[in-house]
C-alpha cells in the first residue's frame, strides 16, 4: 500500500521507550507532537491502520499511520495485535511491509469521544482481521516454555506426570510457568480480542504456535496443574511442590494463573455470538485494567446488543456509575432479577463499603473463574446460590433517583420491584447455621450475621429468597439465603395453594407488595 495523502510518518528509536505511560493516557506529548490525528467518521465505522515499513538500516522502527478507512473495505487485509505493553527495547528486524491494527496507536487516545466510539465495535475490528497476533512475552525471552509446549506429543496426561521426575522435563515445566504468568492473560481487553478472532497465533520469545494446535494441550495442562496443586494426596502434588521451589512463583500465583488461562480457553469454546452479558462479566472479572470501567466495556461487544450499554469514558461517568448502569440495564433487558444471584453470598450488602446500592453487582471484584468454568453450576460454584422451587416471573422492575437513606445529601438509584413478605423476627436456633422467623420459616445462613429485624422476602423475577433490612424510605438488600421450606415439596406444606403444575411457587397467586430497595 502506497503512502496516501493525510498519512503521518513517524520514527521511534529502537532503544528509546515511548512517552508517558506507554500511550495509556493522553499525556504522551512526545508521540502526539509527531502524529496528528484526523477525526474518524463514526457513521462509516472508520478505523486507522498502521503501516510498518521494511528496515531501512537507520536503527529506527519506521511506520506510517495511514488515513482513516472503512472497516468493511479492509476486511481480512490487516493483522490485529493483541498484547500487553512491555519492554520497548525488545525489537526485531522488519523485512516486509506490514499492516497492523494496534489500539494504542490507531485510536486517538486523547479524543475521548473517538475512544468510546472505537471501543463500541472493537469486536468487529478483531473479527475482520486476517490474523490476530497474541504476544504473550513482554520482555526479552527465548521462549523456552513455548518450545517445550510445542514439543509435547500424544498421551499428554501420562507424559506430563512423568515429566516431573526428569531434569529436562522439570525445566520445561518451569519455563512453561512463564507462559501461564504472562500479563497478557490478565488484560481486560484481550478477552474480547481472543474470543472473536477467527485465526489466532500465539507468540512467545522466538517461538509461535497457532491456537488450534495449542488448545488440545493447554486445557489438559491446566487441569493437571490445578489438580496436582489443590490435592495434597494427588500423585502430582510433591513433584509440583518441588517444581515451585525451583521456580520464582508461589503456589497461589500459579493457581491464579491456571484459573485465568483455563477459563479463557473454555470461554472461547463455549462462546456464541450475542451471548448473555452476566456470564461474560464473570469470566472477565479477574482481569486487570488501568481503567476499571474496561472490565465491563471490554466484553460488551460479545454480548447481545439489547443490553444497550454504551461505553462512556467521560470523567463524570465513574466506575460506580458504570456498575449501577450495568446491573440496571441487565434487569431491564432480561426483565428478570436473576442478576441478583450474582451478588456475593459470603458478604452482607447492607452497608456496602464501596458505596454502591445494595442491589448492584460489583463485576469489578475478582472471582475464582476455574471453579466457575470447571463446575456444573455457575451460580452454585461462584455465588453460593442454591435453586429454590420458585417459578421464574417477569421482574416488572423500575428505577428512581432518590436521596440516599443514610446520606440524604447524596442521590442514589433505587430499585422498585414486586415481592412477597415471608417472615421477620429472625432468631438463631440451637443449630449453628439455622435461623427461625416468627412464622417458623427456617433460614440457612453461614459466614454472615443476621439481625432479628431483618425480613425474609421473595421477589418477582428472582430465583431465591433474600433478607431485606428496613431503612428510610424502603429496604436495603442484606443477602441471598436458603429457605428450607422452599427447598422442599411445596405441594404438601404452607405453599400448597400457590404452586403451579410443575410444583413451583407461583407468586402471581400470592399477595404482592411493591417495595423499594436502595
């Protein structure tokens, strides 16, 4: 491709690091003084491409930021780079013209409107690339871990267990730990980049492998590693323990890395276009982002467009507002309160230290994704949720902006829903984990405290009962609990007149009350 009018040429010294924060913020004055961006046409879904020029012998990395072009016009003509910014001195000679799409350069990071718009169709940019190059290494490395991985043959599990006892095999394992610990796996945006790319090539040091070849081995290695480290009685525990003693990593570090790598690979196998947003947010919850809002924005392109969440990087749209808006949009789009099941069941939400409304899920907190992806039930393995005999109803929820019940000088978002009151005056029984209400409902509660003034409710659109606590103007959600009566056969107890043909509680047959939850 020849140089076109409006393109910007630039040169970066091979041994000179980029400017401020490696393009992460608009303060990169050195770069912006040399490269002048023209506004993109958002209606045409324009993008910019970076043309990397052959090595001229100048000792510089030379390239041109080409004029904007419609994404549809360059489909399968460019390579998309997925990376975690690393050592700028780790360079390699370029021998051919190469068209790349690199987010930090091809998006004007100083233009918040452009950044928000481009983020909105990042999925299409990666989906339409010829290849996606995933760079796992961020500093100078020979890539011995990738070499060891490539050389693995059939009979993977047996081969891996035998590898522990051999010096060369142990060295291979330790080198492979470097791949598992690559910061690329933790970067929020790579989740979407990885999911939508039709052809993926992993790069590590001087070695590379296609994702198709890598997948068959990688998931097996993660399972063997996790099982060996988590079960002290397993045959692999002691060999792995010795490996860790020789490596620079702790047991916790490797377990966390395995969880992330495993979940990303399982997610790619399970992902379907326009998926539900909740599961995607769980998959990506343990990712890292310099802007916490990206933990949500980075998966929007994978979800059904009906959620209607639009990236907005304006300073006033802080992380808390994004979390509130995300849970609100999920409730409205699905007409369901199933999202409340994703609230952490090990921590009461009445006095959220982060200041969020009690009904808002904090998708920016970390979740053990290995247990989620390897377990049979997302909600049981992640949140502690246990299914009750309650018929799924439409939520018919609404929202209002009201003064905060404890801090009236602040405005907060309240959730208004239909519910059925079940019990109050909650008291502890002689059994450590069982509580009883004044109407004799048994509540199973572990690891958290219940106050006698709490009330037991079931909410239209939710799949489990909740404890609510009264406050000025309404309630605060305390926590989701197990109600033993709703886990039993409803056709024989107090709820027998309110069940449907499937034996589930039909709340439409009961007295409903409209309540407000702050």
